[in-house]
């Protein structure tokens, strides 16, 4: 059973989402204040956090930042009643995995939730590697795709869902350069045109967790004028 936390101060919206999430077989928790929602996220470690931007006591952007700062990797879907692009961009940049702008249809909400749950199970390896290659080793870095586990120098590294998906995609195709628009399309799966700098933010967070020297990356390299690639020189002969 998937555990879902709804942090939303509109009781009617919470009730509506709760009904449909329970229809999907989910256990649902809820909070109407940002500070309480943050405490629940830290304590419960839900499989999905649905997070409103405008909340009393602590807004959704700050909650998202604090959740990711604690290396909590639960997928986060942001809800916003605002139309400004800045909310969506900020949400994605601080570590949200998806967003919905109010008002939204229940059908779209359910489709997004199902997509997030599917991506948690997906093998994101692009077909340049063998389809049964579930465990990859690159020097001191090991990636277990099926278990969604990353080990660096013998220690487990906690990655958010999008950080993990970026790492798997790039490492599955060492030496292949991906531009930011391509990464947005492949990893986020929706039309985020104009949000290419969101990729930069996620790559920087990913590098901060796996790179010994951020100023001289070993694993994820920048392809100047294009985007990013995984270091093909780390492939074992």
C-alpha cells in the first residue's frame, strides 16, 4: 500500500484528493499547516507528498527545500493556485517532481499520481545497454537500478527520484551527450519548455552528492554548448 501525504489548507480539496487516492489503494495522511506537514513528511517518509505552495506557517517551496535538505527522496507533487511561471520553476528547482496548477481535473491528478508510481518502478535504462543490466559499476560508484540504490565508496547515497533517474539515464549511456531539453522530456515526461535551467539545478544537487570535487567532476561531465554526459572513461574494459 502506497502512503501519500497531502499538505493542503483547503479542506475540500484535501477531502476530494483523499477519496480518489484511497480508491487507488493508498493510505492517506494530511496536514493543513506547512510546519505540521514538514514534521509528518520527516516522520512518515511517504511514497508521495502532495504539497500546496500557499500554506500557513510555512510555504510549500520552503517545505520542499527542507525535505530535500534532509535527503528525503519521496516524490513531491506541487499544487499552486497561481498562474505565474515563477512558482512552477521554483518548485521544480528546489526538488519537486511534478506540479499541477489549480483548478485541475481529478482525472489529470490521478493520471499524474499513477505516472509517478509507475516511474518509481520503471527501468530507465535507454536501449544502448543490455536490458537485463540492472547493476552498474563505475570506479567507486555502483548503481542498482532495480533496487534504486546508489553506493559510493561503500556508503549508500540518498537521491531524490529525479536525481536517481538522471543518474541512471546518463550512466546507462556513457559518453552520450544530452541537451537540457532532451533531459526534461525524458525525465520529467511533460512539456516543461523554457525550464531548461531546472536540469542544471538537479545536476548540481546530484553532483554535490556523488562528485569528490564539484569543481572537477569525475562522473557527470558538462558538454559545452550541448548539455551533460556520463564519463565514458570510467567504463571497465
